[in-house]
C-alpha cells in the first residue's frame, strides 16, 4: 500500500461512487474528510472502513447547495487538518425526474445549486488554499461529471444532464486558470454505474436492465470509478490536467 500524508475531501461520500473513492484514498493513508448531507450512518461506516485500512477519517455534514455552508465546511477542515491537498467534487443528485415541459423552478434551482454551484464554491475554497500563487503547496481537484453531459441524459433528466455539462466546462476552464499554480483539475464521466443514485427513481434493478444497451453489456461499479479516480489524483498523472475521462463501458 502506498502511504500518504495528504488531506482529502470527498463530497457525497456516504455511499456509491463517493464512498468508493473515499475508501480508495483511505487505503493510501493520510486523512479523508467524508462529506455527507443525508446519510450519516453511511458516512460513519465509510470512516470506519478507512480507519481499519490504516487511514484517518472524519465525517462532516454540509448542504452542498449552500455557499455559506460550504465555506463553513472548509473552515472546519482548516481547524482540524490545516488545509486540504485533494478535492473530489462528487456530491450531486437527479432531484426529480420530469420532462422539460413540466419542470419547475424549485427543481431547476436545486439541481443547479447542488450539482454545479456547489462544486464551483468547493473549487473556489480549494484554490484559495492550494494555489502556490496564494502561498499554498498545490493540489489536485477531481470533478465527477456524467456521460449524461454529452448524451443528454436519460428520459426526463435533461436538467441533470445540463448541470453535468457545466461540470465539464468548469473542469476545462479551471484547469487552464490554475495550471501554473500547482493545481491539476480533471474529471471523470461515469456511464451507467450500479449505485443508489438510480434506485429512488428507476428501481434497484435499473442499472442491470439498462446494461444491454452498452457495448460491454454490463453496468459499471463504483470501485471501477474509484480506480480511475486514484490514477488521476496520483503523481502518475502529473502531466494530466483539463482532461475528462469517460469510464462508461464503451458508451
């Protein structure tokens, strides 16, 4: 196992892809801030797994749709660890499944707040701490996008797809903005992954049933996304920034 003294923040890490990435970072040592908003038991379970693997972990709750709450989260991390070296913007949600003709302001505002504005504010706070131009030691930012950004999303999820398109633009633009400040910024576009994000709207069997549409004829796993994330966050990807990696079974 590679060991690390780095401090990582993974948002939306109480389950699914975020939990898998948090566990993978924890296996490398260092400390992981396991962010959650509505699943405290899941977050604590992830922290327990990280500690058992030899890392350090703490669960912290924040509303990723609130600029003020995000600022408070980073201040709490400063108080506990000093700063962060790695940010993984994973938190997000579909919020509601509706055709555009029936979309309402509350749904649009919430999906953009959590899926796009929240990551922007997290990037802002991370850059303020990481940037060598501001006295930081550099760092890495990984945004979790979605194949929905380029495919338009599943039926009645156009609003979600649009928010992930914004994540792609954020990744490319921010990478260029901070390229000389010791910060690398990349993204992953997961395809159909068998995680709880789909369960509330499409049922627990959705990912398996939909997989026949994919070239590889199967859904992906959260752990497969985590493996790609660990590479992009590692020194092995030191010349990679502004890149968006499709991890989607060929689609």
